[in-house]
C-alpha cells in the first residue's frame, strides 16, 4: 500500500477513536431526543430554536445524581433545599412564550438548578438570573460554568426587586409563583417586552401568565393552569 492512503486510513481510525469517548460521555442523548419529540413537539412547542435548545442542554446534569435516570421524564423533580426543577414541557413553554431573540437581554427570577438559565443561554448571550438561596445560587453558577454556560450572570438576591442595574430587559421569566406580577419586574421590562410569571395562591393551582408591555402597561396574552413553588419575599421585599 502506498504511504498516503495508509496515513489517511490511520487518520480516520484515530479520529473515530477520539470521538468515541465524547459520544459515550452522554448516555442520555436518546432520552433527550425522545423528550423533545414526545413531550415538546408532541404538544404545542413549535419554535425550532426552543426545540433545538431543549435538545442540547444536558438536563441530567442539573438534577441530583441519583435522579439522573428520571431527568428526561415528563415531571418536575426535587433539586434540594425544598425546591424543584420544572417539568421539561413547562421550561420549553415559558421559553417559547418569552420569544427570546439572539442579543435579547433576559432576566430569570429563581435560578434553582440553573437549567432554565442554560436553555435561555442557548438563545442569547445576555442572561441574568437571581436566586434567593445562596447554596442554590452557588451550585448553579458552578454547574453553568462547567457546562459551558459561564456567560450567564447569577447572583444571590431577592427576585421581587429584579436587577435594576441591568434593566431594562426584553423578557423576564419568573420560575416561582407570586400572588401578583411583582411591580419592580414590570418596571424593568422594555416596551414590547414579555413577562412570563405564575400567579396565584401558595400550593394551589396557579395561572402561568404571558404578559406584554404595551404603552407602559402589562397586557395579558396567554394563560395556563400550573403549580410552582412559591416566590418567597426576601429581605428587599420585607423592608
Ligand atoms: N428555574 C429553576 C427552578 C426554580 S424553582 C430551574 O430551572 O431549576 C424556584 C426557585 O425560586 C427556587 O430555587 C427558589 O429558591 C427561588 N426563589 C424563591 N423566592 C425567590 C425570590 N424572592 N427571589 C429569587 N429566587 C427565589
């Protein structure tokens, strides 16, 4: 055999060998594809950018290790500190409602595991996320960094007050239920911006609302019955 084809063959074998551990490193690829097909496309998630984002983010890395085999099931899961990561469909729906375009500035209230923030980071490079519990904020920031979502800015704080230094935002997503849309968040939304927030009493059925800012006022566009953990008033709300 002449030398060149031998080298080529060697190069092909080497590259296949090098790619193998990468594929083996994500044993949940098939589960994730099935989740996108059945739970998202099979319902009303139609935005191709949202579907692609949900197909990329390794959700199993955002849940406690012993729950990884359940990460792509059609349900919310506990993430510690009495909090939960939302069902994949709800994350996708909130993201679709938020209509995030490349370059949009987005605020998330309730970082939790960091999963929703990672999905948003697939759509724009400008994601800000606030978490009330310091241990969750720290763990989420580390996890996001490790998974290549280091551009997401995470801070510990009271989401009721929003993030005034970075306002205004094109979209704001609240991933815990409030008695009403927090006024500070409404104020930090751009004209034409979208606020996605579950509203209603604690531990009862709430309404997930899509509100748009029109002529300075929030106008309801869509709603869906849901159940979220409560948005807890932090020190900035109480004072
Ligand atoms: N979006 C998360 C799930 C969040 S669960 C994910 O993708 O995993 C709701 C989160 O809101 C919890 O982590 C809870 O601690 C947080 N939270 C509750 N009240 C808050 C407040 N006032 N400000 C910021 N975060 C709050």
